[in-house]
């Protein structure tokens, strides 16, 4: 009678340990190497740039799922929101400057705005922005963690301040 219970407990402990190890390993490796994603976004932007379109304000976020952490590189111009998740392709969405400055309740009622903005602690001792993508497949409903600073991308803080103002969301971290 004790053996089956011990086996179940051992399997549960092993699974939890494996899950925790995979998440911790993924977090450290991704936060250290964000430059390839930024370079990919900038190169894709240059290939699809419209005449007189402004340079994108680029920030780096991370999407946490069960066993992996993926880098999400986001850029916003005066016309488009550009997104590359992991090593995937560039996705472009129209930037609605007029709709982004509406109050949150009005944005939700009119189904406008790219993100549902939140900020606070991530539960792992860090804090930052936690925007949730609204109705934009294939990213609909995803929460992207945006850390105020990244060692491998010193421009993150400056860019994130500009980025959040383009979405009319207040800057909270100094």
C-alpha cells in the first residue's frame, strides 16, 4: 500500500523539479541574448518599410509558457506595430494612435488598442510591465513581460519609456 503512494509522490516531485529547472534555465539564457531578435526585427522592417515611415521604437519582452520562455521583440512606428516572437516571422499590425489614447474602458468598449496594460511584480523578485495582447492572432491573449532593464540591451529603459507613451500608458519605473 505504501509503495504506490511513494511512487506517485516521487513522480510528482520529479515533475515539479523538472518544470522548475526548465523555467529557470530558459529565463537566464533568453535574458542574456536579445540582440539577434532586435537585429531580425530591424532587418525585416527595412525590407517592408513604407515611404516616410518612422524608425521603430523597439523593446524586448518575454512570453512564459509551461516549459519555455520565448523572446518577443516588438517595435512601433507611426503606422505599424511589428512583432517577432522567438525565431519566427515578422507580424505587422496597424498602429491606431487615435485609439491608443482613449481611456481603457472606452478602448475595451470600442474594441480598440493593441494591449490591455498592467504592471507590477512578476512573483520572482522582478517587476515591470505585463501587457496582454488583445484581439490580434496569433498572439491573442498572451501576456508579455517587459522588464525595465536588460543587461544585453541598455536602450531598453529609454525605449520602453517611449514605447509606453505611444500606447498612452504611464511610466512607473525609475
